[in-house]
């Protein structure tokens, strides 16, 4: 019966090692990551719609890499990150959240200047989206 204490100790150790991975919430619920993805979508919509604002593409790529590192440091695997980014329902949710935010800020489809106003406000506020934009 000496194997029972060894087995018990092994199971406790295994459970302790597995606990951090099991404690991770789904990426779709991770607020910091989702908020930044929404902000990136807001910035993308503004830069594509407003003729007087452009995207800071190098900054956007830098922020994307930093966000991936953040997720990895939290314990998400590359496969989990890729699956989240490839998820059509998650992408649709992020896009819908960004569109709702834009509308709340006064952006109106078919009115590029309304997107410019949102973009200028984001730039002036130094928001996450604003840091991805620059006036031409």
C-alpha cells in the first residue's frame, strides 16, 4: 500500500500543474484582448471610411504582436489563439461591437465625415483606436 501515498501525491501535483490552464477563461471572454480587438476594428473602419485619416500600420502590427504575447503569457496556446482569431462567430461579435460603438459616437454609414469626426475624437483622446490612426 505504499503506492497509494505516492499515487495521491502525484495526482495532487498533476492537479496543481493543470489548474492554471484549466482556470483560463475562453479568449472570447478575456476583456483586455476583446477590448483591443474592438478598438482595432474601430480604427480600421475609420481609416477605410474617412478620407482624411490614415492608419498607423506599423503601430497596428506592433500592437497585434504585443496582444499575442499578452495572450501567450496568460497561458493561452498558439492553437487557442489561432482558433479564436479564425472563429467566424467571434469575429462577427467583435465587428458588431465596433459598429455599435461607432454608431454611438455618431458615425453614420454613407457619411464619411461622421467617421472622420469619430476618428479625430479618438486621436485627440489618445484611445487605443486613436493610437492606431493619424490625420493625413
